[in-house]
C-alpha cells in the first residue's frame, strides 16, 4: 500500500470520526482511560524512584552502612536482629586497618531518638542525638556552618560539647547566637561549640533536627540504653564508587572473622551501600509496578473491546459503501487497510487525549501533593505505541470482515 493510499485512508477515517462524533468519543474515551491509567502509574513510580535516588545521594557520596541489623527499607528490626551481638568501635577500627586500600574514612556513630533539650525557658524533645567522631564531617559530607565540630581533644576528655543542627537552633535560639551558650541535654549541661549547615529533608523527615556530641561523651551517659532507642552503626566512605564492591567484601570478611560466623552461615550483621538500598527499594516497588501495569492493561483491553464493537457496527452500516468501492476496483487489501487505519486513528486520538490528561494529573500532583510525579519521554512514546497497537489488534477482525465481504451481496445490502 502506497503512502498516498495510507494518507487517503487516514483522511477518510478522520471524516468518519467527525460524522459519528458521539460514537467516536465513546471509543476514544475507552482507550483514553487505559492510557491515563498507564501514564499516571508510570509517572508516580518514576517520580518515587527519582526522588528516592536523589534522597539516597543526599546521605553522602558512595557511603557504606554497617550495623547489626539487616539492610531494610521501612521495616523494623525483628527479634533475632535485636538480640544479635552489637557492632563495636573496635570493629570500626579493625575495618579501618584491614580495608585501608579501599576506605577513605570510617565514622562510628551512636544514635538516640528523641532527646530532650532545654535552654533557659525554651525546650524541645524531638531532636535525634548522635555520638560521633571527628571523621563524621568528611565521611558524610556534612559540615559545620559556624563554630567547630568534634575534635580529638573532645574525644579524649569526654567533653560535654554539642553541635546543633538548624531546627534545634530555631527552637532554642530564635533570636540569639547559640555558640558558647550552655544547654541541657537530658538534664546534663553541654556547651554549644558549633552549628551545622542546612541539610534539608529525607522523605519528608527533617535532617536538621539533630544534636552532635563526642562519642565517648555519649557513652558516658546513654550507652546502656537498649535498641532500638539507642543504636550503634558505622558509616564508611570508599575512595571512589569503583571501590564500593571490594570495600564491602573486605568489611564482610573482617566482621565475619571478628564475630566468629561459621563458614556457610548467614551474616549476623548488615552491610549495605547506596546501590544496595536502591536495589532493595526497587524490589519493594516491583510488585506494585506489576499490579498497576496489569490494571492498566485491563483498562486498555476494555477500551480495545469497545473499539472492536464500534468498528463492527461501522462495517455493518457501511456495507453498501464497501460494495461500491470493490465494484470500482478496490482490493481486499485496500478495504482492510481503510478500516484498520480508521481503528488506529480512533485509538491514537484516545492515546493522545489520555497522555494529555495523565501529564496534567502528574503536574497537579507535583504542585498540590507531597507525592512526586515524573513522566519520562519513553512513557509518552510507549503510551502512543500501545494506543496504536490496541487499534491494530482489536481493529483487525472488523477490518478483515469488511475486506472479505462479497461485492454483489454488499451492493444488495439495505
């Protein structure tokens, strides 16, 4: 079939759409709903994936996380994990020594959730309290904005010094400089020596609601509190991204030996990186992706069945027209392509309409909801391709039926 024939068939299809506006609109609506569902589903999942990747990157460049808990995303530790032997500062030092060829810095950290802070008549009980070492800044690429961070002298003397994040400064010192002031942390006096730079949010949770003190000072007051209120973990920074896999292998080997894990037994600790967190997240969203994709294709199938019904009605109504066309020389292929192109034009219009509505919905979601939405170019191309495919698949039988009509019987049809 020549390009001119295709062009003529497309023009006839558009004329048919205009002549049967209501019927065509219902057909377009069925396909459009399927494409809207598909586009909206893709936009939500892609938006969440993009947001998660950006949030993971914001935690620090190429960082590795080590704790006694298995890597997880939004899952609380189970009873077996809670009763595992603790990871220790000595483990961190062993990793620093034995994995030096792959590791730039090692930051052992102890964390307490919801520490109570007071200054004068102001107080807050929501900040997260971190016991850290001087390496914390470089390892996580989080630096002080004013003042200083924890020093080796603070570590040796177990000094009661604190570095405040921005939310804590706003809560306790809305109108004055906190540097040099004395605050109470859980009733114990601490001198403020620094203020952290703004870090932003991580999945809706502020990363600026924190207080940092020397790790030995933390152990002086809160080491004996059981998990999950107080947990210990290690964050490591490899030389480059290429050093992440060998560094993780070395860390695993060091900890298995130190924790006397038998050969072939499961690790009683967790080692994860940004990439492994992304892989874990993708596994969680994979099932959701499959379910939503199935729902989208069910909607498209319903729209396709509507296309088939409308096209069968169209063939019946235009039987005499088909007979006249065949009488003046139209072949079966000409008739088949005419009705097939008409079906593709109908579903294509439905696809374009669905994509427009889906794109609008994703824009509105970004503007008025906390959920991110992002429609990639490939999703638009897939949407157009699927809508055209629906026209071909579900329009083939009506087109074939029209092509096989006997011209004499078609001319006699009333």
